[in-house]
């Protein structure tokens, strides 16, 4: 295949992200993760691709937690948490002003009980945009624990 054909067949970043978002909105999280992994592989410098992949992992994690049984192995859930954290950290390294990534890292760290880290990331999100009442409330709640 020549270079022209390769470029013609390669989906744009926007197309891949849009497809991934539509899939996770339809709760097809595994397929969304697949598509967004492709976006990250093709466009590794895109903070938005990494961020949306983290969101897909987080949605899959939430679904798994809601449907998990006490005796089930939690390795897959832990893997989703790790992957989501890695993707969010990558998004932040590419776009240090992405307040949503800091906010989501705060949520993930709170979920796994690392409250100091959660507080730190919530504060970073607020330092970028102080008009986030939901984060202020969450910070107050965490500080009371």
C-alpha cells in the first residue's frame, strides 16, 4: 500500500474520538476502549485521545463494580483503574491545563481510598478553574474524613 492510500484509510483523530464517545454513551465500553486505544496509537500526542480513553476505562470500571459479586476476582477492575490513571497522567503531561483530567484523577484516587492524592488532584483542577462547585464540595467532604 502506498503512502497516499495509507493516509486515505487512516481515520482522523476527531473521527476516532467521536466514535469512541458514541460507543461509551451506548455503554459498549469494551469496543470504545478498542477504538480509543487505536486513537492513542495513531495520535500519541493527543491529550484528548488519552483523556477519552481514560473515560472509557472509568465507565467500564463503574459498570464492573455495579455488577460485581463479593467473591469475584478484582484484578480486572484494578487493571481498569491503573489504565485510567495512566491515560489521565499522559493527558496531563500533554496538556497541563486540562482541568477535567485532574478532576477525574481526584475521583479515581478517592475511589481507591488514596484520599491525599485525591485532594491534591482536586486542588490542581481548582487552580486551573476555581469555578467548580462540585469539586469544592468534594474537597470539603474528603477533608472531613
